[in-house]
C-alpha cells in the first residue's frame, strides 16, 4: 500500500509551502474550492502551471456542464493542459456517462460527490481512476461516514476493480487514521487539516529538547563539529 496525500485547495500561498515538503502528491479542486480562493474556471490553466512547478504530480480539475457532451468537451480541454491533470465529474447520470467515455479515451478520471457504495460499482464499470466520497458530509447526513467509505473500498477490492477511493472532506487526522486501518490509502484534505500532521505537542517538546541539547553542548569546551571517517 502506498499512501497518497493531496491538498484540497486552489490557494497558492497555502499550497506551495505544503507541496514543498514533498509529502503531498498534488492538488484537488472543484468550482467551490476555486470560489473560496477567489478564483474561477478561467484561472485553471494558471493553477495548473504553478501547482506542477511546485511539484504536484496530479492536479484534479472538475468539468462543468449539465449534459454529457458538454462535460466531455470540457474534460478533454482540461486534460489537454497536461499529463498531470485528472478530470473530475460529478457522479450524476451525465457525469458517469462522461467519465466512461473519457476513461475509454485514456483520460484519468475521478467521480466526485459519491455518497453510496452502489455508486462505487458504477464507477468501476465506468473505468474511473478514483471516486471521491465526502466523509464530513456523509457524517453530517446522519450516516456512519467511516463505515460507508470503508464499504466503498471493500466493494472495489472485492470486485478486483482498479478504481481507488480518494477520501475527501476529511475533518481531521484521526479520521484518516481510522480509514487507513481499514486499508484506505488516498486522502485529500484542506491545508488546515494537513497542518495537523505537524502539530503534536509531544513531538514539538522533543524537537525543542533536542535543539536545546545541541546548544548546551556547543558551549565552550563542547564546540567541535562532527568529524568524518579518518
């Protein structure tokens, strides 16, 4: 299992420092995420340029439109931006049909806004590369989000599908731990959630203690640099 982490943002100022860590495989966006960053679909080419320049290996952009032909045409235009682009479409009838056509053309795809394990079966039949269930929204709707997402994963594994679950709308690191224990390995999160990987107070205390030890032993009489092999 190879864990893949993504950032759910189109905000360059917050994305670039996290991408620079080398821990995140790329960015996921949709029209709502673009709006939160004061961006629109017209800004997608620019986002692709800075994201890939910052090390993103995959950048997810969502096709928009209410019919299959429109989604197909826009999905192809998005993919033409570069090999890093994964085309997102909503798991509606039109979106799923567009996903199937794009997948047959060799375009990597993601069916988004997946809320039912049955939709995982449709995604597998369409040849989707990923599905994106929204964990927080499942829980807010009164369902057991972790169990529902885990069931989607089980369905895909049991059927031998290559489609992966990319868990979205994640409230915290603890939720990812729960899902990782069940075999899920792809997660996309808001930058604020991503920062939670680096905020454990015990780790911070240890870091401070180690640095203090270096300072203490670098006092006069303890100031030799490590030497290499003789």
